[in-house]
């Protein structure tokens, strides 16, 4: 019998055994709002099946084990032969296999594919974020490959397969494949035009051998990679298979795996090419134009990934405060804690609403929606990913000391939280990209203003924010130095407009009062006390 001093009381039960999708009201509503009615029943059931798996004790254990047992590099076999393989914990393969089978790489060939895939990606990423990298790269490679119809015809069915096969063998002999990406080099970073990897044409048309290096190669265990290299006519995109058609390993020398702050289950590598065989995708000298759609898709996934992290952090905080008592009542009933939770819930719901609107625009595919995405994606990538770390930090604090220990899972979320802001172009890159769109693509601004204009007249604070944004756009003096301020306003106005149109009145009122109306402090928990914060928090509470 345990000693009486060791009786455990007043501890929140683990958040487990629930449907991660169904418990997320903002996500459920977004799916219902944007998806065609004839697909709703099918997709809701599909997402609930995934959500119940994500909320299960087994899947959560997989996430812990994958994070605690990072990949290991094996450069040589026992005989000294170069093999350049990365070994993963079995839990990694279970997570990745489930993601593939759930269609998280199959958005391009299903009705409503981007919306249902985005929702699934948000649900499944809450189990463990690292394995989302190969899922994202594989999904995003499709539009780049489509610039070359012959390449797409051969590879797209493999990338969009729902069969996971981790073995290294020729792609033609596999039921499904995964893709990685290699653009960044040590001397260039985001400046990919400074790349020095050289591509020398071979006798067979469209084939080359590559010599050079990549400082960050995502998912090095993948079956193929899209890489950039300098061909005779300039920077060009190439498809580099890991294993050649005859079964021989392509020259793909993994020098080391990065020892990262977070994302520890996923391998990020430095690789060397030395006479490495590759196939050109698109035209010589058009490498950036060829790969830009892949970059745009992965940037949306950064928004989805950050949104998933925020949702899981907020769910954990609200769940904890629902059960934990202090000073005579539940924490969730304390006015000050309720203010903090409501403030966090606003960030989470605003991110979810925006992310799903972007996914729906991808499904639409029309000219107007493409123009809208040109500004909305970099704005969302900049703002949502930057909000992730402060949200997770404050949510961790809601658990007190319990949140600071590894058993809670909150430190893993915190280590992961800065990543999506860095990957696929950090904050300055997104801000400058948005400036380029404003200067060169007037249809993009027109599409953005049409979108936010649909909410005009519904809230005076939103109307004022739109007016102030237009005033700022009219002043081009020192625009680059003001780019971060501008992209922030773009994102907040868009979130406000979407919430006014789609969210509950309580959520929209609180967001507009604080984020657009200026009735807010400099830390979470500083919302106006007169708002209906209890309703905002209740919307964020996961029902187990």
C-alpha cells in the first residue's frame, strides 16, 4: 500500500483516448464550410478515423519514441562499402506509414483533396511533427514535376500512392515513394541563385551528372529528390533518384545529420554529389520558376504545421486547467486564467481559419484564387509561424512546473515551435516575397482586397484596420524597412475578416477588439475583461 503522503490528487488526467479532429471545433467548422456537401460525410468520417488514431495512447507513444530515438547515419556496411543509409526507430515508420495511408501525400488526385489533406495533416501532426517533413516534401513535389509532363506521368502516381515502402530499391519496383528536397548550400542559404553545384549534360537527352553539395537536404532516406544545380544555361531543377533503374545506388554521400533543436525524429543531412545521375525537370535556366510551386506548397505546410502545434498546446493547456484546482476552484473558472486561455484560443482559431481558407483556395484553382494565394501564403507563413513559439510558451506556463518536464509533452512542442518560421524561407524572405508580389502582380492585391472586403461593414475595428492598411500601402517610402510591419498587418486584417465572416460572434469580437482595435497588452491574458471569454475558451476545450 502506498504511503499516504504519496497519494496523487489534483492532477489533470492525460489528454488521451479522444478524437483530435472532432474535438477541434474551428477545424470541424472549416471543413464543413469549404468542402462540397456531397463529400462531407465521407471526409468527416475519414478525418475522425484519423483523429481517433491521433488521440490514442498507442499513437502518442509512437510520437514519444520517435522523438526520443533520433535517426542514426550508417555511412558504410560491415565490409567497408559505402551505403549512406539512415536508420529510424520503428515508431517513425509507423507514424510515416499511417500518414501516407491516410492520404497526406495524395491531395492532387482526389476531390477536395487539398482541404481534406490539410485537415488531416493538422490532425496527424499533433501526434509528432518530425515525420511531417517527408509527407510535406512528397506532397509538394507534384506541381514541380508537372512542369515536365513526361516526368510527371512516370512519378506522380508513385508520389500520390497511399502505400508506404521504406526499402531502398528502384522506384519502378515500389508501390509508393517519398521525396525530399535539396536547395540550400552552405555559401548561399536562401539565396539559391548563388548555388555552386554543377550539372554536366550526359549523352542521353535530359540527363546530367551532378557535382557539389547541399547544406540542408530534407528527408535523406527518400526515394527521390528535387535539387537545384548550375547547368550550362543557368540554375536548373533536377530529379535525383536515390536508386537507379538497374538497382545500383546513386552517388549520394551523406556527410552528417544535423543535430537540431527540435524536429529530432526527422533526418536533415549534409550531402555530397560526385558524378551523381539526375534528370532535368523543366528547362535549363528555369530552376527557380520550376520549383517555385513546390516551395509555395511547403510554405502552406509550414502554416499547417505551426497551426497544429498551437492547437495541441492550447488543447493541453485548456484540458489541464479544466481539471486542476487552485485556491478553491478550477483554474479554468479563474478570471485571470480564463483571460490567458481565451487569448491563446484566439491565436489558435485564427490560424486554423486562415490555414483552411488557403487550402480551399488551392482546391478551387481559379485565376482569382491563385492571385489571392500569391499574397496570402507569404503573409500567413510569416505571421502564423511566428505566433507559434509565444503561444506554446504561454500554454506551457499554464501547466506550471508540470509543463516544464518532458513527461507533459510540452517541451517537445516548444522545441518544435520555431522551426516552421525558419523552414522554406525565414521571416525576412516571406516579407520581401510579399513586397515583390505587391510591386509586380497587381492582381494579387486586388484579390486580397476583394477577400477582406467581403467582411467590410461588419465590425468597425476591422473597417479601421483595412483603411489603415491602405494608407500604409500608399506610402512607398522606406517600404523594405517596413516590410515586416506591413506583412503583419496583411495577416491580421485577413484573419480578422475571416473570423468576422465565419467564427462565433464571441471569437470575432475578441479578435477585433485586441488584434485590430488595440485594446490589448503586450502579453497573453490582457484581453478586455468585458468580453465573453468563457465562450471563447469553451470552443477551444477538447472533449474527451
